[in-house]
C-alpha cells in the first residue's frame, strides 16, 4: 500500500521554482490587477485573475506563497471554503510573514465557530 502511494505521488506533476519563474511576468501582472480589483471592491475579478495563474504557483517559494496568500485572502472575503485549504498549505511557507498570517487566518474560522456556540 505504501509503495502504491509513493508511485502515485511520483507520477503527479511537481510544481517547481523554474515553472513559476518562467511565468513570473504573467503572475506579477495578475497580482497587480487583482490588487487593483480588490481596492475597487471587485473581489470576484481578483479571484478570477489569481486563479488564472494558480497552476504556476508553488507554496514552497516566497513569491508563490505570497501570491497564493493574496488568493486565499480574496477567497476568504467571499467565504469560500477553498480559502481554508490554502491557508493550511501556506502555514508551511518559507516566508515567515506569510506563514504567520496564514496560521492566523486559518484559525479565525475556528474562533468564529466557537463564538457561535
């Protein structure tokens, strides 16, 4: 069973820094557009812009985790459950600020649930 799991993991495509770097200009443009949209209150547009580049992002790079944090924050503003998953992934980010914010935002839902009891 363990060997089957290892084979499955080995066959899945890996995101790495090289792929992220080859699309860096597109990712930066999407991030800037999303930030402008968020300032104007267009959360759906920001989510759409960031999801377009999400396949190229990697949670283990500082740049990728920062952009994914932007996406998670936008998703959280819409109360999308996918935000919780992203916050969980980003809680292991190499960037200490991203890691701390992801841990804090991931625990907000737990605190809200406790307060509703």
